[in-house]
């Protein structure tokens, strides 16, 4: 019987073994590396997600593109704030997502760890966006990630954000000013609560159920309520200096790209 090809060509075998690390390096996820925002600008934008009375006691997380999130300031209230740069449900890497978020203590305990781990996985550069999405789904199924133990509240009251505008599969993004509140709940659907997502003023329902459970329900869903017109106008006015700095930092924040939700 003829010998295997690699046995007849030992030099080829050694060459393949030598190339394995190179091939592995070449398979690093394309587009995984994010830019590093100036820390003071990132801190101000992250804190703007929370109402003023919660900012002094909140823990602030910033993003190190080489490692993931780190606490630049430890708070005392249990609330956290940060800027989401990777929405795992879409299974892709973008560099233009900026979603300032704040969570209450229960959300900080059960929801923020997913954002933290996703940022670390992306920073490592070894997994694609789809592999990260599958990892998160697997961890939910295996109980590594837990559903919140109670209903709670996430704040997204920043004067500007750049986010996806549809469901996973719709890659549209928008820079917009839409300060809003997100009340989270587990394993329910918007239909069960009578929510009409076509309502022009809300409330709206979003969830990761289709990604995690495949049944329209998931461990974390959100009732989204836009801030009132008077409150929104005040947030934008008070955030004028921040908006100016953000526009100078990146074209993604330029006012001519900003759209108000109608």
C-alpha cells in the first residue's frame, strides 16, 4: 500500500506545522479592532445616559480596544454606565456604533456582564461577530448568563447616539437624538403586553428572543419609552457642549447626520 503523501514528503509536514501559527493569525476576525475614545469625552458621554441625580453614584466603564471594559470610576449606588460599541445580536463588527447606556443594580448584575464579555471577546480578535453571537446564545442556554431576577430599568438619556434602527438582519444604523427609557422584563413578548410597535410615539418592544430562544421571547426584553418633548429639548440644550466635542471627534456625531425620532 502506498504511503500517505505527508509520509512521502516529510518536509511538507514540517512546513505545515510551521505555518499553523501563521494561518491561525491570518484567521483573526476582520474589523474587530475599535478606536479608543478620549477618556474624558467617553466618560461624559457614558454618564449622559443617566439622569443627573444618578451620575455621582454610578460606576463608569470605559472601553480599552485591546482588552475590553474597565472601571474608570467605582460608584456606590450599584448603577453603571458605559458606551456599547458591539451589539452581539447582529453578529457583525461595526466601528460606528455608539450607544450610551445606564443600568440599575439588577441590570448591572445580570445584563452588563454580557456587554463586558462581548467587548473582551471582540478585543481578543480571535472570534468573528457570528462566533461571538453563538457564544452568547450558548451561554444563555447553559445558564452562564442569567435572566434578571426582577423587572428593572435601563437609561439611554444621552443627547445623541448611533444605533441600529431595526431587528437583527437589518444592518441600518442612524445617528439620532432620542433620549429614552428601557424597562426590561424576561420571557414575555410585546404582544402579550398589548404593545403596538408601529405606534409613532411608543411604547415599543425589543428583545433578543429570536436570537436566543427562537420563539420571540428571551431572557432580556425591553419596553422602550421615549422621553417627553420638553425633557428631550432640555437634554439636547444641556448637552450642547458635549455635542460640539463629539462632532469634532468623529463624523458619526456631526449634527447634519443627526435625525430626530418622529
